C-alpha cells in the first residue's frame, strides 16, 4: 500500500475489551467518514489489538469524539 501522501495515521483498537464497548462501530464510522470526505489518501487507519489504555475512552459519545479528533482541520 502506498502511504507517501498520508499525513495522519489513526490506530483503532479492536481488541476484545474494546469490541464489547462498540469498537467495531467506531472503526467503521471513522473509516466511512474518511472515505466520504475523500481523505483516504491523507488518513490511514489500522485496527489494533487492545492495549488496555483505550477501553476507558469508549462510551456512547466515542464515535463522534473520535471523528472530531481525526478531522481537526488544522492538521491537514
């Protein structure tokens, strides 16, 4: 995969603990938003296993918060 134009790499936890808290939905939403905004060549995502630090970050607002953080305009 060519990554020369990538300016941001987003790690999306999909370990067992995070999956129980909706990680798959968050991962899919973030990836869809990247595609819909035409930013697939600037933002690369990688699903990771759980590192036990991110579990506490997942809640009902996680999807919107993750999307907001990924798409901070000043970072492109």
